[in-house]
């Protein structure tokens, strides 16, 4: 199990503001957790909880930029992901601190990893994973992965299979999604939200069928909290199989953006001021904040009313208009 955080908006945010500065930012969720309004009572532990307590096996962040298309006329237009992954503790990673304090973006996906099975701890196995213009990450595990892996590999398109650099169940599930989306790749063009949703549904169905084809051990289940984005649209799932199994937590917010942006008067932590007028910073009013959607394993601000727990076995879709639609899987 892992933790992830995603941000999609018309408003740019400095990476350090949501990822590093809040008292419950993604990098603090390595060993600290806050789970308000969970409808099934459970704590974050390393002993059987859907929410694993310790996430110490890697960090990664993807942010979107238009630099490639602005400098390369041959590049297809639009946003492209820039990726940084490491196995260092993120708060002690000076490279990450330098990037986060000097880069802004309208779309971010960050992830802290808790390795499952025998997947080694290395940068290739850290999330997120990039396929063309898309970024993919996961919190959870694919049941019976080593048993279904040979059949799963046989279903992948050559282009998707060549994009796999590591050994995780997540990267193979991502390759399955991109096989369903467009088997030829290279996934650099724009796809409609409906095409993305259809590929998402096919991915869940294929994994379900593969798992049903092998013998599951008692209690073995899949937790599939996926996130995929092209920098303009976003899909996320909170899903567990067999049905009735509690998936890991997943929340979304359309209000928390100003609290995670130091240009605005709001703050992630109630006792902190986002801007200090004495230092010459003139904060913008939070009502001026542009449309945004934040989807995260745990809230990163402490105003509970700003966050909503996504129901189990649901898909959240965010279109280019930044409207949220939640449907059952």
C-alpha cells in the first residue's frame, strides 16, 4: 500500500506548497496519517489495515509543463509530464527540495511507496509511471499478481510492454490500461474523457477475470486506487475486490486549493499564515482561486468540510472543464 496526492487546476501552484509545507503533506504520510470521516472504522497500521502505516520505499512526483512543445516544433502540442523519482527519504532529499521550491505547475501527481510482495526498492519501481503524455500511480495491490503475470503479459500490446521498466504490479496494470486505451501507443495525442473511462473499466474487468482464473488464498484481495492524468483530465478510482472488501482511503476537494498556495490568504494549517504582510507579501483572497480538483489518499489540510471521502468501488472523473463526475465501477 502507498499514499498519493494529485492536483489539477487552472491555477499554478508551487510544488513545495502542497507537497512539502503542510503539516500533513504527502511526504509526512510516510509515517503519519489523518483519516477523517471514514465510514468503516480502521486505523493506519502495518498489520492488515487497508491503510498501511509505513510508506518508506520510494517517492516520486510528476508535474506538467508546456516546455517540450514550445521548444520543439515537431512535438505534439499540449502539456507533458516531467518526472522525478527517488528512494531517498523525501524530506532529506536536497534535489527534491530544490525542484519543489522553484517549479510550479497546474497538474501534479506525487506518491510515497510501501513495497508489496517481492518487488525491489529502486527508482524504477517508485511511482508514478509515465506513458507518453500520461502519468499513472496506484495505492494498493493486484491480487495473485505473480500467478496472473504470465497471462497478463500476453494481453499487453508490444508498445505497452516495452514501456515497462520495473517489476511492480502497478506498472503492469498501467500497461494494461494503455493497451486498452490505444494498443499502438505512444499515447502522445489527446484522448476524450469517455475513451479514458472506457479503458479504465476494461482494465478493472480484465484484472477481475485474470484473478478469477487462478486460485486466490483466503483473504487475498485487490485494492485498486488508481490515478491517471494527461495534465488536462484526470481519472481516479477507489476500488477493492472481492466486493465488500474495504479499499484504502481516497478523498477529493474542490475548496482546499487556496490553503495549498502561498500566494493566497488561506493556509493548510490553521495557525499558519500563507503570506506575511510585514514581509511585503500581499495575499490574494481565496475567493479568487481558479477552479481546481485535488484527489488524495488523505486530506492535506485540516478543514474537514473541504474534503469528501470517495465511496468504495467508485470512479471519479475530471474533465477539461474541471467538473467532477463520480460513478460506480
